[in-house]
């Protein structure tokens, strides 16, 4: 709310008459808000400029400095934005104002580049009102260009005249600009001046002049243009005279001077006869046709007699718009003559125009001896007649050679019609083998299951190619009903190719249906009835159906016999789901056959890609793939998939390959792809990797990519980010464990030092660095960080090593205290089936994880642990398992968790490995402290911003955020519940601050029991945004500060929403006083109500209670509290 | 950048070295007439703009580079060193296109040059291979289309998804998508969303910088010629070469550079090659007058209700690539229509397209992506740029190819070029 209010304010200022700001301030305020985030803000900003008025706007624009001398960008945003704003319909006053302002500023500006900028704005907004200001610049070498451009767009009588006047006055580049502009405005008054320039020696000048004359298109200019073309030898050259003549002719046609246009075209036709001038002849032909629409078809048909293919094909394209049934006769007569090449071109055109009249003649040509003509006719016939031509085309196909068969088959594939498969099946039996193959393929392409019988018929064709085609077509045409038949065929066939086809077909037949165990059983049954050598063909079918039974069968087949390997790997790689991934990974790691390894690895990666793993889990899978990868190609593929894993762990892992010359470019793309997808990554580690990435990027776009990375680095949040806790080489940064935090605190420095020496020496026996991993060998004590940590985010990979003892157990101690649990979840006798990641030693707060997210023994897992204040959040393998739960102090349950302490890896008698341990320290909230006066007065703190140790109840929805207790009720999940002091209070002074959200409702319970509705069983002092519209009908005793239902408080002393309120509650015997922001809003004596009942007429037994808990009573709204302290008056 | 293309390019470099000797290298002009080119004959080409992009295009199949042009002497020398000794070098493209031995002019300059060069090449009787975006403005696009057709030239725009290769994230070529759209199985009208979840992650780092300080022009660069038709602005390294895409005068950021790549296939499968959207809506921060900025969303709507949405934010991960009243299509040809492949098989294949440029040049039949449909798909891009620049939604008349009721937007359709350049 606060934010919104601040953003709306400037607009409110602008509209109100009370805006007392000086113009300078208003301009500065406005420029600070540019560029606008969206259309709404743009509109508001531009309204402000409107309010500034012409003088103010000129002042704003005058802020422009010479390029490089200051920052013009905000002013350019303001001006560009206003030009666009003012040119909307209905804003003529704003537009006129903008022109006046730009013209004034233009006159005042001293820098040419800024002048050019303002002129470019006049190009967008100017009308007659801008002409006078622009005109003088037509003589300026640099500014003539933008001015002329603007005058063209203004396109009024005044602007045309200004340009024409400048024609002979401007020189050099300025003159060229003016000539071009004069042409574009088609000002006939300029013809005389232009004509005199057309014979200049300056070719650029002549070129511009000819083009201008052409565009103005006065019939009298014909000789000038003709002479220029002749001078140019009717070739393309620097004056572009030929093109000018063509433009001239086009313009003449548009103006209704067709006969002059025809003369121009004729001159070009007669003079551009060489082969390298055919494009000019072609263009002239188009002029001739377009200038005589009645006769166009005849003119263009005449071109078909020309020897030049370019000319003929262009003429046919020109003819399309003129084609109609009425003119079709002209073309049909041409179809009977001419070279086969020309005929083919014409047939193509008739096909494109869908000429029904031409269909009979074209069908005849479909039998022509000339191949090209024949093919053109086939395509045209099918385009015109569609499925109606199928019988005729089949006749040609029946006798045709292979290319004819292919051409007709392709044409049939493009035909619409439900009865086409039936027709094809009808042709099949009587056709020659080559045609049969084409027809089978057509049935396959249409998935013609209804015609599958005719394919079955050809499975035993004597022609081997037909047979193959029929087998291959099965997979496209079968459905589930065909399965028994396919099995029967598998039984009778022994040829590998055919078995392969039947395998594919069986898979296709099952695909698209929901598979059930009956299908698997059916396959097993068939499989068992087959000889051993044929069973391999069933693996892939099983894989397609999936399920544990199928998986067991295929993996044991792999183990049983090397002859099964290829088929088994293929089946595993194409498995229905990710269930086969472990088997594939094992094969990739163990196989000594590179081809098999490759197939298994790619299959594994494909399954990982298709699965729905959270990014962290996907990364673990890909790291397994990386450890199995042998070749550079394989490793590069892993890195490529890694790019899609958008988490810091993946970024850091990919970053390791930036030093490998064969993989660094691929690694760079992955690092960049991950980093740029999220602006939150920061710190030295990330910075270093991105710098390496920039150095490794190559290719066309790398300069943009580097630019993007530089921008990313520049905008990176401050802070050290993640740092490694374990260097992969030795135990630097770690130490042995001495006692516990309480014991250590009691030791003197000397004792501690000598204990530490002993512990460090023991550590080296228990903790080893092996292959870059940190191993606990199974006996010994915890490993502790040298450094102490307060609030932090920690990443750690861990793995329980399976020693077959079923005792797998470990954990991460946070702030010296147990622990985020790690254990073998097979240990159900110990309750380990809940999985790892819980706060195992919690007694009051949740100790179990939300779900089981563990990977198997001997597989890596990854934790992301977030510790803030006394709360811990844990993600295991990307799944949230502990959600902002209080970690209790194991060593002394009467105090909250330590503010800071070491992190420890727990030793629990079973071998465990760790790797990739990173930590990011989070700045801690400074604990709230009492003022000296309060301290002296005997107050104590109930909530200091770091922990909820003094509180109980719903510590899940009441969380600590930035040192505040924030209630974040989950939508639809009820009231958010209550948070009570553990202690009971009867008489007290309670001071706190609170912050409301719109319509917020909470309450301060006093003398309340844990159970029951505290508003009745205790007392509730309302905490309420009672000015919200939804509360307009409240009873007075429901306003903020009231004893709910009993005594009304005064309304109107809450601070505006979003601000913090300070409240003091004094409770003494029957007297209850509430002071809100310094005003007493309630001063009640409940003696009366205790006797006669509450104002709302409901029973309030709580009025009679003398003591109880103090608590926040949730009503489903987000509210925050802070600085909570109390003075217990009963203890005096 | 374009992964598939790059692979094929690399493959080709290897192959071409072997195959080179087998070709006869004769300009088409020399043969001329009805005899024309034997299928094995190579076409000759000249490349204008031999910076990073231009140099990538030398080894295309069936062509031989005989001339190159650049306004940066450094580029020119580097490119020449990659080619045969006989290659001719130019700093002025107008001289290059006069060469009689050149069949094809390949335009690989920044976009503000495409229109002029394409029109001049057509005037000179050359066939044209032009990099995307086809032109920098709607008006130039129209003029290129007219000039190419008038002179009977063959034109190809160099993007290719409408006829080959798999879309980046879609995992499928366009042909089955076209077939699906034509089949009507998804219903009508369709809404197509191009976002990072459906095929393309919009490149928002292709933005310009405001407040560029003027710098001295390097000796090897003819900056005035580099600017060409664009308004004069003081030189800055960031303005030219690989970072020009961030400035309105020469291009229009990621939308301009990559937009046509992704919009063209959509235009094709929606069957909109002969028309344009009737409106464009933008959601973006205010744009600077010189430097191109980012945007959040651009929505194009056709007269029949079909929509194309360019989603720059990609917040919706589940968004379908194509959504119709009867079904949705997701990347990898996944759909909510059960057994889609089989249902689709009953429908006809789309019309064939000529996907090989040299085939088009030799047969004089239009290339799959040509001056006509290329102009239309480039207009989608350029409509978006105008709306983005002005920060407001616009209505468009596809027939007149003008914005409706918006004088300022119309002034941006065909800006006048800096003399002595014009088309």
C-alpha cells in the first residue's frame, strides 16, 4: 500500500491546482520517472508535460547538452514520449504545443546533433505549423537531410513550396536531399529546375533528378528520361536511368497516362535486347500489360514465344492477376504449341490459377513423352481437380517409370478425400510391383487401418521389395486389434528385418492405448512360446508397456547373456518412463563396449530429460551421467542438458568445465544460460565463473552475449554469496569437535586449545578426503567448521555408503546443535521411514520431514538448508522437507538456539560421504534491545526479532521476517491461528508495535487459556483496520482497541495503512487501558461487565479470569508485530 | 546461433572442398538463353557485407563467391583472405552489382541497407539472397517486392523454418504443423505463442545504449557509407558492427533480428502469406528515440481472429505453441488431442515448396520464402517495431498496408532516406 501511494502521488500533484512546485522541480521530478515502465505510467508522465505548458516544455528541452557532455537520455525519453502522446487522436492542442516548443527549442539549440533530434521530432508531429522553422535548414549540409525528410512527411502546399524554393539555392549534399524530397512531394512546379539539373555531370545529382522527374511523372518529361536511358546504354549504371524510366512509366499508368507509359516501355523493349538486359525487357513487358488491362493477356501470351526462359516465366507470373475463364482460351490455344519447356511453364501457371477449363488438356499432357512437361501436368491436374483426377492419374502411374510413380504418389498425398484409401486399396492387387510399393506407402501415410487387409495380403508377395514395403507399412496402419495377428506373424517369421518391422508394429499397436498388466502378461505369454533367439524382439515391446515385471525381465535378460545386450539396452533406452534409468546408468558405467555405453548413456539422459525431476535432483542425475561419460561429445551433451537446470549448484558444476579446452565453450553457454535466467546469483564464485565464461564464448553473437554478461555483473546484488566450505583437497577450514557449545563456553582458553589439539588429531583418523569427496570412515567424532555462523544458506551433497550394516546415520548440526537428520530410511525399526531432512531432536516443534525425498544408499543427495533466526528450512533433492521450523536448543531447552555457532557434520558410526559444501552468510537482524529507562523500570523482551523462544502455538503461520513476527496465513487455510506467550500474566504493561494491511483483522488476547476462543475464554483487545469499507457496519465494541464485545475504544487514532503503530496495554485487576500512538483509546473497568455481562449479550467467562497467556489471535489477515516487551506488575 | 544451419554449413565446408573440382563455374549470363545451366553448374554470387554474418555464407552449396563488398577495410581483407585469389573486392556495392559475371547478389549488411541494395540488384538484373529481416520498414519491403517481380528476379529471404529444419524448442519441422493446422483438428481461429517455452527465448540483451558518447571513427571504416540511408548520428563503436541491432535507425533489437525467423513459419502455417494482421498490441516499457529497449509482450491479431503472441517474459511455462477451440499443440508435437498422429494421417499433405535456391534460380520458379511472403512476414515485424516505438497499440489495413487512423504511425511506414540514397 505504501508503495502504491508513493507512485500515485506525482500524478495527483499534476492534476491538483495545489501544485506549488517550481518548474525546475517539476521537470526534475518528471525526468526522474523516465523511461516509463508501461503505457499507464507513460500516459501519466506525458500528462505532466502537458501541464508544464509550452514554456515549461521548452525549458525541459533546453536541458539538452552536446553529445558526450551530459546525459540527454531522460530528455530524449520525455520528448520522444510526448511526440507519440501528442499524435494520438483528439490531442491537437498538445500536438500544436509540441510543435511550438520544438520550433522554439530548435532555434535556441546550439548543437547540430540536438537540432537534428528536434527536427526528427517535427518529422513525426509537424504540420504546416512547422514549415517556417524547417525551411532555413534546407541550405545546411547536415540539417538539410532531416529537414527535407520532415517537410516530405508534412506534405502540405507550404512544405512543397519550401522544398521547391530551395531546389536551386541548396548546394552539394543539401541539394541532393532537396531533390529527393521534391520528387517525393510530386511538385510539378519543380519540373523546370529539375530538367535543367538532369544533364549535370554529377552522376549522383542526375540520378536523384531523374528519379524525382520520374516520380512527378509529367508526360512532358518523357524525352529527358528517354535521353538519359539512351545515354546509359539501357544498362544499369550510376544514374539508374533505366529504373527511372520504369518508375516514370508506372507513375504514368497510375495517373492515367497509359499511352505515354506504353511509349516508354516500347523504347526499353526495342533497346534492351541483349541477354543481359532481359530484366529490363521483362519490366517493360509488365508496363505494356499493365497499361492495357483489356489486352494484357494477349500481350503476355505473346511473350511465351520468346526464347528466354526468364522472360517467359515472368510473363506467366504477370498474367495470373489477369487470368479468368474469359481469357483462358488465349492460354489454352498457347498450350497446344510451343516447346515442351514453355508448355510446362504454362501448365504450371494454369495449375496455380486453378483453371478448370484447362483440366482436360492438362490431363492429356500428363501422358506426354517429355518428362518435365508430364510432371508439370501431373502437379497442375491434381492442384485443379484434386481427388477427382485420381483414376486418371492412376492410369498414368500404372504404366509410368519410377519418377512418374513418385510424382503421382506425391500428388495423391496432397489430395483431400475420405475415400482415397479405399481407391488405393482397390488399385493394389492389379498393379505392378513398383506401383504396389507406392500405393502401400500411400496407405501407410494415411494410417489406413480399414485397408490393412490389403497390406496383410502382400506380406507374402513374391517380390521382395513389395514384401518389405508391406512389412514397413504395418507400424503405420495397425491398431490394438491387430496384436494377435502380429504375434502370430512373429512366430512364423525368422528374417531379422521382418521381425524388426513386426516389433515396431506391435509397439505401435499398443501405443496410444492405456497399458495394463494384462497386456504385459499377453506379451510374456507370447514370449515364452518363442524360441530363445526370438525373445529379444519382445524386450522393446515390454519397455513400451513398462512396469516392474517388464523391467525385471529385461534387466535379467541383459545380465544373463551377452547376446541380449543390444536389444536389452535398446529396450531400456526407449522405456515408457524413467524406471529403467538406474539400469541404464549402471550399464553406462560398467560396459566395456563403447557403442553399448553410448546407447545406454544417451538413453539414460533422454529419460532424465523427459522426467519431471526438480532441478536439484536433475542435476544429481546429470552428474551421474557425467561420471559415466567417456567421450568429449558425451560430456558436451551432459553440459548442454545442464543448461536447463536453473540452480546455483548446476551453475557451479558446469563452471568446472570452463578450464577444459575441449568443453569450455559448451560449459560457457551452460553457465551463461543458467546465470542469465535469474538475477539473484551473486558473489565472487559466480563473478569468477562469468568472467571465465566471457573469455570462452565464441561465435557471431558472442559480443551480445558478453555484453549481457557484463550487464549482469554490473547489476549483480552485493554480498559475498556462496563460498566453498570444503576445498576438495584437505580439511582446511574444519576442526575436530570439542564438547558442546555450553561446555566449550565454560572452558578457559588454554583448556580449550589443548582439547582442540586432541580433537584435531582424532579428526584426521575419522575424516578423509578421497577423490575430492569428504568421507567419514565410520568411527570418531563430528567434524566442525572453524568459523561460526549465524544466519546462512548452506548447500551440501551427501551420500550414505552402504556397508550392509543397516545403520546408515548422520546429520548436519546447525549452530553447534543437532540436527538436520540423515539416515537410511530402510531402518523402520527406528522410525527412519519418514526420510531425511527433518529436525530430528526437536521435542516441541516438528521433527519429521514433510515427505520422503531420499535417494537410495550409495547415491548422492543434496540439501539446501536455510537458517534464519531460530527457523530452519530444508530442501532435500529439490523437495521442501522442513518448512521454516524452529530449531530447539538441544543442550539447554530453556533457551533459544544459539545466535551463532559452528556447523558440524555428524559422526554417527556409519560411513558417509560429502561433497560440494557451500555456504552463504545472510546478514543478521540486530536483536531488539530495551531502552535504558525500560530496563530500569523492569521490562523484559518477549520478542527481539530473532527467535520465538518465548512463544508457543502456531509458530508455522506466524513467522519471523526481517525481525518482525509476520502472520502469513495461507489462502483458504483458515484463520492463521494463535500465537501465545509461554508464560502467564495477570497484571502487566505490554508494549508493542504493529502494522496492518487493508482490512486486516487480528487481536491481542489477554489472560487467555490456550484452549477455546480467546475472545470469550479470555479477553481480546481488537487489532483491526477498522476504517476499511468492509467494516462499516461494525459495532463500536468491535473497533480497534476495544475489549471485544464488551467495551468500545475510541476510533480514529490508527496511523495510515502501511505505517507502524505503537500500542501500550496496561492491565491491572479490573482496569484495562489501551494507549494507541500516544492517545488513550480505552480506559475500562470490567467490574461492571463481570457482574452484568458483556455488551454483546454473549457469555464471556474470560472476564472473570485473573491470569492467562498473552497472544496474537489470527483472523486470516496478514499483520506484522515487533518490539514486544512486557513489565509484569504482579511480581512487585 | 542457428544451430542446425551451422552444422550443415560446417559439413558443407568439408564436402565442398572435395566437390569443387567437379563443378563447372560459369556465370549464368555467359550461357544465357534457352540452354541455360546444366544442373551441375555452379551459380556465381557476390556478397555485400562481409562482417561475421556475411562470411558465414560463402560456402553455400551450388554457388561460388566471385566478388565481395564492405565499407570496413578490415572486414574486406579478412573475407578476401578466406576466398580464392581471383575474388573481386569493392567498397561501393553499386560497382559490384554492375559485374556481368555475377548471378546472385547476397545481401548480408545491417537491415537498413537491405531495401536499397535489393532494389538496385533487381534493377541490375541480379537474383537476390537477402538476410533477415527482409527490410527495415514496411515501405521498403513493398518496394523490394515490386522491383523483384517487375524485373522477373528470383529472391530468397534467408530464414528457413517454413521449409526445413526443426524449430529450436519445438522439436519438429513445420510441415506436420502445417498439415495439422490445415486439417482443422485444432479448430479455428488459432492462437500461436512464441515464448521460451514454445521454441524461442527472446534475446533481450540485443538492446542499445542511450547517451552514447561520440568516438573517433576508425580509419578502416567508411562510417558515412556504413550509415548510408540512415540519419547521421555521431560514431560510436556500439552503433556499428555486431551491436547495431540495438538501434532503431538500423534494426530493432531481438524482435527485428529474430522476429521474422519465428513469425514467418507461423504466417505460413496459418495461411496468411497474402495478408497482414489487423492489429498489434504492445506491452513494453517506454522506448528511447535512438536505442531499442526490451518488451514484455506483443500481440498480433488477424481479421479472422487468429493471434500471434510474442511472449518476452515466458511466465507461463505450460503455454501451448498453438491453441485452438478444439485442441492444443505443445513442443515436441505433444497435444491434448488423443492419438493425434493417427488422426492426422487421414489428412492430405501440404503443398510442396522449392527449398533449394539454385533450383529456383535455374527453373525461375519462386523460392519457398520469397519477396512476396517474405514481405508479409517482415511487415509483421515492422508493425511491431512501429507500435513499440510509439508505445501504443495500432490498427492496420492489410490491403492498403497502412495503419488506420494513426498519422504518426503512417509516417513511420516509409521514412525518407538520407540523400543520395533512395529507392
